[in-house]
């Protein structure tokens, strides 16, 4: 018969054993999540791999003249930063009047994030890698959001696969980097679901969403341009 003394001696051992089981379960779930995200990103790289990618100046992903502007933008922002030039205005195009990049489909956040890579390998290589990564990263973000919502791996993986490689994403991969790189949108959903579950403070949620909205500025800017609210004369 178990006495109170025996139970007191066994309680720490039981707690430690339960803690190990929980730790192993969490590690297993984290491994599944990492594997699912890695598979989606690898699939994206394999699907959009450009031959002779290392040969700068030859091949880029996309069609028409749009990719050329994004390549120029990826090069402009690091160049302007290093030379202490205004980031959102330039006289290097449409001289001597110049042009404003604030309302164009420039990609300042992506350009500054990839600046070290661009300075070493060139804007063309940065553009190609961003375009190749965009569907996979978007799918991984959708997987994390779905997993946070339903807690099941397989349905979440299917959601990430469908969202990341949707007809929209494939269409924008023809040359619209600003509309293809939308990983911040599913990650915003992930942050929202996690904040509700974990009862985050407004500060935690604000910092997380603020960073993601900064990354998605290129995507949101396009909708601000065509929104009637921002085009109405009384509000200008």
C-alpha cells in the first residue's frame, strides 16, 4: 500500500517524466512543422529553378518589362543607402525631372533586407531568388496559420500547398515581385491566432504585426493606389 511519504517521493519523478513526455511531443510537432515548411520551400525552388542562375545578366524569372523594374529597384535602394541619396525619389530615371518611388511598385523592404546579398551577387540574382522563394514561403506561412487554427498537420499542409501554389501565385510569378511575395499575409493570420490563444498583450501583437505589415507594404500599396477612399478629391 502506497503511503503519503512514498507519494511525496514519487511526485517529483512523475512530474519530471510528464515534463519529458510533453517536451518530446512538442519537439516532434516542431520537427513536423519544420519539415512541412522546408518541403514547400524546396518544392518552390525546384519548380522555378533558373538554369545558369549564377551567370548574372542572362536569365530572369518573368515575362515582359516588369521584372526589369523590380531588378532596378532591388539595386537602387542599397545603392541609394550607401551613397546617402533619398530612398524614395531619384533622378537616375526620367532625368532631369526624376521620379517618385513612393507610389510605384518598388520593393523597398525586400531591397533593404536583401541588400547584403545584392551587393555581393547582384540585383538580378536577388530578384531570381526572391521570385523562386515567394510561393514556398507563402505556402509555409499559410501552413503555420492553418496549423495554429486547426492543430492538425495534414490539413494544414494541404492548405499551404493550395495557397502557396495557387493560380494567383503562379500568375504573379510571371514577373510581379510585389504581388508574388505575400508571405506576410498568412503570417498575419498566424500572429492573430497565436495572440488569441496565448493572450498576447497589445504591445506584443502590435510589434509582430507592424513588422509584417512593413514587409507587405509593397502588396498593400497597390490596393491603396486604386482605392476610391484615397482617390477622392476631398481627402487629397
